[in-house]
């Protein structure tokens, strides 16, 4: 009876996969309309590309032009999600915020241990990057620590993996998190940071305005008790064999530090707990006997040990890492995001979709597709996958669909990489109900992204692959009528 007296709400959705080439920049604008009042909400998943920074900057200027028009000049991005720390996914964030002096209300980024940061450092480091400088900050330092993004976001949430450091399954997972889903209400005042902050537990607090949750996060935009839009975030576990190798590698690096330095018992204990006690890792260049050597400087934090540092030859650490962790397994997981209007049957939500699509042909002539309008559909749920492997995404898809959450549009993981697709890609397309599959990759097909087998597997299931490159973007518009 109460719901009959509630005013109706409509929403206009604009989703854009921007033409940035080898990378990913996906933006969503949701304009809720209630009693002739428009309440804008903006959401970005990743913002980067590999090489063409000017192209990326043009796309970001276009984003801001649209954003300021829809948000009445407001320069606040309500929600930003970073899938993982590869530059083709984060490289544009700094410029995006500097361009119009923008800010982020809530940022969700992966939590990385010091060992995972070290793996990324090895992945992206080259001696040329040092130049003539005596010191170089760790690659991705401004994002790997929370200092830079903390200055730009009202609330920072770290999403940790579903397995802890000992490789045991986290008990506080999806079931418990769903029970305390975070609502944004009332609709007239969508400010995620203040509402989520009040609902996050003290155990999840790392420091002021910085929180840490494990493996799964759910959030809703609500109005007068009605859930209108849901966001689900998953951070899949690493391969268990890799988890074991990382634990082994951590112990070997700790031994290198202890062998290098004469440390007392207190410092020895601090080194054994580097995840808690490490302040920073810095790349430094030293002249030894007329030749230059590269070192990693481990700096500790804490009242007594802050400033204490240990220098270890980079080559020794690199050798240990190469012996334990294959190149392709050093940064292999991402935050997966599902978002959709929610409880459509319960609240009588109807869809009146209008879709626009600008795309190039696929590289395989038999599967060329060109269209400008989609048929009417029953859902506009979207699933973003970063650079995960197909088997990781398959696990999440099965979990979602078992709960009646069927994606309409899915981002093909890892730009259509053959290595990420080959094991379970065909099964993923068969199981997932999604009709449309977005591939974001450079037009030159660098790294073999996308692989022709991805187009083949998608097309043979009667589904549509869409390639977003430097010249062609994908845009989808939909109108949702939340009837009461």
C-alpha cells in the first residue's frame, strides 16, 4: 500500500566505451527523474590506453563536455572503479581530473600487498626509465599508495582478494556482504561517500576516509526504500599455485634483506611483517667501482623504524621472481563490475531502450556486423571484466546467473587476448546469456589483441562481438521507467 503513494521514478542511461585503442575507458551517466527533478549520477570503469595519450585526452575532454551538460556544470565523478594496475587501464586518470579540476566522490581500487607491487614493478621496469636520475619512485606509486588518489577522492575503498595471505578462503564473502548492502538514499541527495562511510564497519577502516573490504562489495541506489540500481564488485582470487609461489617468494626476499643487513630482533620482527610495516619501495641507481647498479630500497614505517631502509640489488630480486612467477601471472586479476536496474519484476520496471552503435567491421569477413538499433530487451545489465582470464569471469557469471542476474552486455576480458581466452572462452560465451560482447583493443592488433578465435567463438553462439578501437566507439542509451 505504501509503494502506491510513492512518486514514479525514471532513469536515462548513457553508456560509452570510448575509442581509446589498446586500453579501456568506459563511462556511464544515469539521470534519475523524480517529480520533474533530474538527479545525475556518473560512474567510470577504468581510464587509460597504452600509447596515444593525445587521443585519450580528446576522449576525456568529450567525457567532461557531456558530464557537465548532464550534471549542470558539476565536476564530481560519483564513482570511479579501477580494475587493475596496468597503464592501459589507469594512465588517463591523472589527466581526467586535472582537465577540469575534477574530483571523485568514491573510488574503488584493488588492494595490493607489497609483493604484488613488486611484481608490477618488475613487469613495467626498464633501465631506460631511470635515465640519469639517481632515484625513481616505484612504478604506479601514486596509485599503489593511497596518497595521490586520497587527495582526489572523498572516500577510497580497497577491494582485497577473496583469498588471504595464507591461501585460505575468506569467510566474510559475498553472502555476508550482500546482507549489509550499501544503499544510497534518498535519491534527491546522491552522495555515496557520506552514506557508505556511515555503513562501513570500524574493522574495515584503514585510516580516515580509507576502507578495506574483502573480495566482494555490493551497493544500491535507492529511493524511499526501493532499490533502483545495483552495483556488484568482485575481486577474483589468484590461481592457488600462484598464491603459494608468492608466499614462497616473499620469504626469500625477506631472507635477502636479513642477509644484507645486520638487524636486531625488533627489526627482524618488522621485516617478517612487511605487509604492515613497509612504507615505500624505491628504485635507486648507485655507482659502485665505476659501474652503475640498480637497487630496490625498502623503507619501513612506524614511530621507531620510519626512515630505516634496506637496499637490495634489483637483479637478485628479479632472479628470484623469474624463478617463481611466470611473466603472464604477475598482474592477472581485476575487479569485475556488474551493474543494472534492480528488482524489475518486483517494482514493475519497464524498459524503453534506444541504442546507438558506431563500430568498425570485425577482422573476419564472415562475421561482419553493422547496425544502429537494437531490438527491445528485458534487461540492460552490464558486466565489465578488466583483464581477468575467461575462467575467472565464468565463475562470476555462473554465480550471477544462479541468482537471476543476466548480463545483456559483457566486456570481453583482456582485450580479446588468446592466452586469457583459450581455456574457457568458448564455454564462457555458451554459458553467459549476454548477447553483445565488447572488445576494446588497438586497430593494429598489437599483442594479438583481439584474437580471431574470440570473434569465432562469440559469433558461432549467435552472439555479437563489437570491436572498439581508436576510431570507433560504442554507445548505448536506454530509458528505464520505474513504475509503482
